[in-house]
């Protein structure tokens, strides 16, 4: 069914031309022309309860707004502002598959993708670290789990095993080496979940999708302005946010680069992000969390790799793809990084020690 975007926008009292926007793998993002707003169709195959999801975003952005106001900042710029519909809701449901929301457009900002510099990474570290710090006293229990077991790596391994056993697309034989690698690495999958279960790793409010393109940077100064894409903000570990950011942040190539010779782990990129992140969170994080930061980079990259591999085996139903091999290309890319991250864990620990001293 094609959507009448003018009708959707009119529910938010907006009249404007609209075009596609952004490079996300999950939702559909559009931008209006004048005045500028971001319109998004929430992927309800993935986010099963968009009402709870919007409630999380409302709560978290309100909490951040207060903190920004208290220090004299501009809350409309430093966090997302949800636009209400004419009936006062923070979403518009056209039908079960078309669930829309609108945010104020945060102007004079830029997003960074694979063209990132070390300065961008440092600024991103500050941005995600500050986000973590600002939400340190947020009441964790208020948040809904928008995707169940999102960063539960052992559950992700189970899903992979199920996909292998089912082999719906007959693809298992063609990716045997990738599967072997993924299953070999499963031995380290439970480190963070076990730490949380035993109480060694604290549960915090985390973003859980800390790709560098989920931060808006000031177009002039390059400083982090706002953390966006808040769909997965929920209970988690700070290790998820740190590790996931460096999954792409410390790679020398794009997430779907197929020439693996140019996909390398960059320790200087790691250092730049870690400096920014720890400048904001050094006093918030526990000793155990700080010690596990290098490991988290490998863990989250592995987890994302097995998610891509699982989706490939299941017939590409989760991540948007732009070519038939897209998910297996992404998985191989991530596994290449996992190998290099494993080789660099000790060096990463030296960097963290140096920063924290
Ligand atoms: P996805 O879940 O698809 O990744 P995002 O919420 O990250 O969607 O939005 C996609 C892109 O749209 C972002 O990378 C950013 O460039 C842009 N964007 C999103 N929200 C805003 C906003 N409020 N102001 C300006 N740009 C935005
Ligand atoms: C998805 O929506 P986007 O593109 O920011 C995914 C992340 C993955 C990422 C891989 C809700 O993020 O978990 O790490 O793709 N988001 C969800 O690029 O699954
Ligand atoms: Mg995004």
C-alpha cells in the first residue's frame, strides 16, 4: 500500500514536500523541505510495541531536557523533540504497518559515516559518554524493553544455531567457514550477561545502538550536539554502548566493505573515542567495566556479525539489504574485525590504563 505522506503530515499540522533521508537499516526516515522536520516510519516488524517505544523516548528526552536546561543549554538542540499530532499523541498510526512519528529537525549539524576523523571519534566519545552520564540517575525500571534480549549475546548464538539447523534458504553449505568461526567464538559470548547476572556489571540506561551516525555533530565546530535514534534506549550495560560504537568507529572501512584487505582495526581510532568517552564517564564506571572495555569491542562486533549471518541464513528479513549478498558481506567484514580486535586486546588495555591514570 502506498502512503499518502501529505495526509500523514497533516496529522502533525505540517504541509511540505518530503524526501528520503539517512542510511539506517531499520526504520524509514524522511525529511520535509520547509519547515524542516524528520518523519519516520517505525519498523513494527522489529519494534513490536511502538507505544511503549515512544513512551521510552518521551521519558528519556524529557529527562535530558531538564538537565540541559539546568546547565543553560538549548534542549531543542541537544536532544530530540517529539512533535505531537493534532490529537496530542506522540505518534500517528495509519494502520498496523504504518506507524509514524515526527521530530524537530536539528539544524546546522552534520552526521558522519565512514569519512570519520579522529576528532569526530573523540567528539562521538564525548557525546555518547555524556549521554550515559546524564542518564546515570534515570530510574532504570521505568523503561520498557523495546527489543527483548537485544544485546544478549548467548541468545544471539542460540538464534544462529537455530537458523543453521533450519537452513531455510539452503545457504548453510555456502557459508560453512563463516559458521565455523562464529561457533568457535561463542565461548566468549556470555562474559557480559554472566557479569550482569552475578551483579559484577551494573545495569544502566544505555543507548544500545551507538553507531557514529546516531550522533549529530555541530556543522561548524564538529562537537557532538545530540544523541539520536533512541529506539533501543533501555536497560543495558555501558559496555554495549562502548563496544558497539567502536565496532564501526575503529574500523578502517565501511561495515559492508567486501575487500577485507582494507578492513582493519585502528587502535588510534579506538584511543580517540575512548579518550572522549572516559572524559565523561571515568567517575561513573566501575573498575570491572573499565577493565572490560577492550573486550566489549570484540564482543559487540562479534554479536553484530552473528546477527548479520543469522539474517542471511533466515532470508534477509531483519536488516535492509541492497544486494543479495549484503548480509553475508557484512558478517564477513565483522568477523575480520573480530580477529584483529582479539589480536589487539592487550594494546587496547594499555591505552585504557594510560587514559585512566
Ligand atoms: P535509523 O533508525 O533508520 O538509523 P535515525 O533516527 O538514525 O534512523 O535517522 C536517520 C538519519 O536521519 C540520521 O543518521 C540523521 O542523519 C538524520 N536525523 C535523524 N533525526 C534527526 C533530527 N532530529 N535532526 C536532524 N537530522 C536527523
Ligand atoms: C541497525 O537502525 P540502525 O541502522 O542505526 C541495528 C543495530 C545494528 C546496526 C548495524 C534496532 O542500526 O543494532 O548494530 O543496524 N538496529 C536495530 O549497522 O537492530
Ligand atoms: Mg540511525
